[in-house]
């Protein structure tokens, strides 16, 4: 994909359904009592993988224009062949918690990238609950022998992860008693919100010490519900960055998910002086939804030699946006330092290495650490040949970089945006003015 510099972005957008919420809503609906109708379901390839796996497990799914109807069944059936999760770590990790509830064997696999990703974080708690899992070096494919008599556990996550937390909670639906998941730093809470919306209460408390404890009492079953899935705020992040970095820009995004565990990106930008406002905020199935307005400009609020720093408890709720924030960091006085983000090395690509390499290709001054990076700013970026490494978030982050660079850029393997946001380049052209 060739990307040429832009003058500004202007207009109004409504984005496809949130990918994280769509995964969870489909999985919950498949286990619910009755027919659930999900509107504005994510168009991503990742969510298509979740639907395909559910159909293999006997779930009836139909689509009528924008409405996805899912007929739930408490007893899923054994799949005739391996469950292909594609590139989706969300699908594999959460589905593992579901198939662990049944007394049959399931094989979960995926594409070449997914088969390199570590799964020890879900293997350990599921085995503590009574499932038996075979793998090669704790990586996919996973063969899971489930059990109808899973044990409730209290489990402290080594690293905050919404996917691992969700895996345990899905398995806990079959366990007899209270299951607790303890996090040092709270991760996304879509699963807790949706469980409660579909009739299974999940409690969250923060006792002395600051840890978050999420608890569910099993056995429990969902009731069907209808749900309008909000626009994906992780997809919106790229358009927000474009509007901030290109002078004279103004962008409105309607029907956008504004979950508090997903707006750390907006909070960081606001703390740097970004003009970002929200309005018309309301609740849709326990999820806050509203309108976002962004105007250009990131005022110079710090000394030129003082870097802004993202680290520690901020990282879990910024993890998807960190490559994009590194791009933004090249354009602000003092630049940006990101630490405690070693998790980026085991995503769809090594996102730290990919970000560093591509920013250097564009002329940025950047230093790489084991757990992060530091960029100097403001820096003039030059058009370059960008390697997406088959990673959708790298491709989109560097499309933003290309819009503010001097000279055209080419994004290699740009079709990987289909994994999360197939409409990205099409929507980009509707708001970009050159």
C-alpha cells in the first residue's frame, strides 16, 4: 500500500464494532439460553475465526445485514477437526477456557504467527482447575482434555492480561464455587461487564494492597440478550493520532466505545495537551458509548530535553497503542520513553523491534531496550519502505507516520490490517485531504 503525505483530516466517522467486545459477546451468546442478536459485530478476520470455531462446536450462527443471530446451547459438541483460531490470540485463549468445561478432547491451532505465541499463562490455571493440556514447549497447537467437574481456584496473574482472566472466568462457569482472579494492575474489563449483562454476576473488589480481585460463583449460565456493539476505540486510535498531528484537522467519531479500561490512550494524549472531548455518553449492555471529537495540535508543555514516560501500571491498558504512541512521540518536544512493555515482544510480531526498525528507516532517532524504547522529538520523518511484519497494528501505526512524513511511503504486507480493521484504508481516504 502506497501512502502519501496528507494536508489534514476532516469529517465524521462511525467505526466497525469493537473487536475485543465482539469476541466475548459471540462466545457468551454461544453459551446462553436462547437467541442473542448482536448488531455492528466486528468485521475483523480475528472475530471471523471466533465465529468459525463456534460453528465447528455446534453453534448456529446466521447473519442478516448488520445483525448476527447466535443460538446458544449449554452443551457444545466435539469438533470433527482442529479448531483453527487463525491469527487470533483472543480466540485461542478464551476458547480454551470454554472447551475445558466439556469432557471431550479439543485441538486448538492457528496460523504460523499464532503457533509461536506463548500459552503457558492459560495452561497453568486451566490445569489447576482440572483440565489436561498437551503442547510443544507450551505453544500451539494445544490439545485440551476438558472436564465437567472443574475446580474453583484463586489465581494471581503473573502479568495483567484480559485474555487470561477471561479464559479462567469462562472455565469457572462450570466450577462449583467461587473462582477468583487476582491482578496487580487491572486489565480490560469487557468480560466482567458482559458476563453481568448476560445474567452472570461478576464481582470486582480492590482490597488493601491495591490488587484487583475478580470473582465468579459457579456453576452459572447466561441468558440471551440483544446488544449493539460500540465502535472500536483501538481502531479509532489511528484516526485520533492523524487528527492531532496534521495541522488544521478536526474529526468526529460517533458511537464509540469509551470503556474506562480502554481510554488510557486518550488520557495520555490529553495529559500532553491534546484537544480531545467526549459527548453524548450512554450505556449499551454495560459498556459506555459516546461521541469523540478531536482537533489538531499537541502543545509544547514540557522542556525540549524532557521526555514523556509511559511505564508500570499504565502499560496493560495501552499495550495495543504503544507502537502508535511511539510514532506520536517522534513529533512532540522531548520525545517519548516507553518501559515495562516487554509484552510487545510476544504479540503478532516483536512489536518493539518492528517499531524501532521502521522508525529508523524513516529517519527517527530511537533507542531500543529489552522492555521498551525511547524516541527523540520533534523529528522530521521521511517516506520509506515499511515492513509490517504481517502485524496489523504495525501497518496502521506506520500509515499514520507516512501521512505526516515528507515523501511517499510503501507499507509492505498492508493487507494484514484485515486481521482487525479491514476498512482502515478505505475510511482513511474518506477523511484525508491532500
